[in-house]
């Protein structure tokens, strides 16, 4: 009984060890994968936040530069517009008038010369010359805006070809004290200013910088594209947010190339809005490289851990099966395939204790081959072994309950443990076995004698008493002429055929 318990415990231990190993490895893999996934997500969020802050700084820097130059140029326009309404300005000579109007005007290589047009659109003053060539700008957008509507303040025109160069025209209305329209003062900022400004920046190959007018018109863009410049994009998804909020960011495909970008815009209150866009592929490029490297390492580690786990689990299984095989070899008779004496002793001890707890009977059959020594001496050991194998087969075919234990007790003697059977039931089983052996045997001497005993365990009894009773019944069967079953009468152990 103790040996059987140890075997069951050992089997359970090996199974538990294999399952625990696999479960631990899987939990470890899942845990490390979760940690790595969390780290990679944090890295991604960090890259996104860094890109957003970088684009915000870039947009703010560009906006500050443009706003400063626009404001500087607007100061010159306002000064000229204020001076043109002075009565004395018409009475002085042209050189003096130039000195008064343009002495403090902003000058730079990217700024066009300031011009003054009268109420009919005719050029009357040009900062670049004392004798301007006659021209009329009454049909230009910037002139009509100031002439036909309320004072818009500083007006920025659509991008246009102005005085031989692409530029945007900045203009202000000239109004007398009564609010009467007197003309327009206009200047220009050439595209070369934006090219020079953007050229000083370190941009990626797919980065975009766009300068919008307040109505959504594209004033300037890099990469430079004349097909886009001058178009109104106010109806593009997300542009209403850009035109109405001083700053912010969003993600959307570009209307030009469809590339998904992070867009950040900035407007400090000037008539222009600066928007910077960077492709997500570029933003996440470094993160993808690191994520791929970490994922590759993790996959390699996972494969290694799972491989080692499966190998160890297989080895544990092989060892368990080997121990089961060794256990089977240690408890099985090699010739007959029945349980051996060692296993039988374990089983009878276990069943005896169980029957004692439950108050149920335990029956035992002791079987011995008749005239086996003479048969063995006459026909040889090989023929004798065949007889023993045949008897074992007859016994196995007759005993079919899961709890029964047929065993080779030793030599030509067999034992069959029958838990729960009374003496009459055990006797019937004995007769079944005896008759089966008799029908199977071709030789009259290849028969068996069987001793039958059944007991309900008591404090004064031991399972050795059951063996002794069955053994005495077996001797009685042999003494009475063999090839018969004898039932031990308990407790006096009187023998009856």
C-alpha cells in the first residue's frame, strides 16, 4: 500500500512539475512581453510629444520672424498714409516730399518700394524714383478692397506677379479727416524673403511649411509649388480650427500628396498663419527601429524560453514515462504479464485496510498448476512456460473487475485478489477459471487446483490469515485429487469441496 501511494504521489509530482514549468514560462513570457510593450508605447508617446514640441517651436519661430517684418513694413505704410493727408505735403518739392514720406520707411532686399495711388488708382508717388512711370492699379484686388468697402486696415493680397517678381502686396487706405477715400499706399514682400527664411531651416525631405492668409488662402509653401500657392483651402477638413484658433495641432493626410502628417500651427495675431507639417513615418522612424530591435530580441528570447520549456517538459514527461515503465517492470511478472508477488503484497495490504474501514469482505484465490513439475521435467522448461502463460491468460480473461488483482504468486502458483466478494461468489469465480483452464488444455495433466477464502477484516485478523486460509484450501484441493476448487470454511477453516 505504501509503495502504491508513493507511485501515485510520484506520478502526480511529475505531472505537476511539467505543468508548473510550462505555466511559469508562459507567465514569464507574457509578463516580459507586457513590460516591453509598455516601454515601447511610452517611447512612442515620447517621440510624438518631442515632435509636437519641436514643430511648435519651429512654427513659433517662423511666425515671429514673419510677424516682425510685416509689422515693421506696416509701420512704414501707416506713416506714409498719415503723411499723405497733410495739406503741406502737396506744396513741397518732390525731393522734400520723398524725404518726408520715406525717410523712416523700412528697407530691405526683400521689401518692394512703397507706392502711393490716388483715388482713381493712378500712381502718384514711388519710393524708388522721383519720376515714376505712369501706371494705374484701379483693377487690382488690393485697390478695390480699400476703395469699395470699409477700411480693412492692413490688407494682404493674393500671391501675384508684382513689378517683375512674385510677391504679396501689403496695402493701407488713405483717408482724410472726414473719412473720404483718397487713395492707397502699397508695398510688397517678395517670395525671396520666404525662400531665404525657409532655406535657413533644417527640414526633412517631406516636411511642409505653409503660410496662410486669414481667409485660408495659401500665401507661401515649402516645398514651393505654384499649383498650390494662391488656392483657398478654407474648406479642407481641419482648416476652420487653424483659421479660428491661435495655435494647436492635428493629424490628417496632406491635400497635396495624401501623406499622413502631424500639423502644428501658430498665429500671433498677424494677418498670416504659419503651419508646419511633419510625416508620421519620419517622426516614428527612430521609434520603429528601436521597437523592431527590441521586438526581435524579445521574439528570440520567447522562442528560446518556450523551446527550453518544451524541451524540459518533454524530458520530464520522458522521465515520468520511464519511471512508470520501471514501475511496471518492477511490479509485473515478465513471463505471464500478471502482477508479481511484490505488487500483489502491496495490493492485498491496501485492499485489506480499505475493507477493514468499510466492513466489506476480501476474497482470495490461490491457484496451482497440477503435476507441473512432472510436465516440466517431461516436456522441458519452454513447454512448462507455455502452460503457465496459458493459465495466466485464462485467469486474466475470467477476472474483469477493475479492483481485482490477478498475480503470479511464485513458480507455478497464482493468486487472485477479489475485493468485495463473498465466499460463494469467490468460489464461482474459481470454478470459472478452473473450467476455462480445463477446456483450454490439450493435456489432461495441465489442470489447476484452487483454494478459495473470503474474510471480513477484524482487529484480530491480518491479511496473512487470508492467504493462509486460501493456501490450506489449495492443499485440500490437491489432497482430494486435484483439478477442483475448495472453499475454506471460516472461522474454523473447515474445508469443503
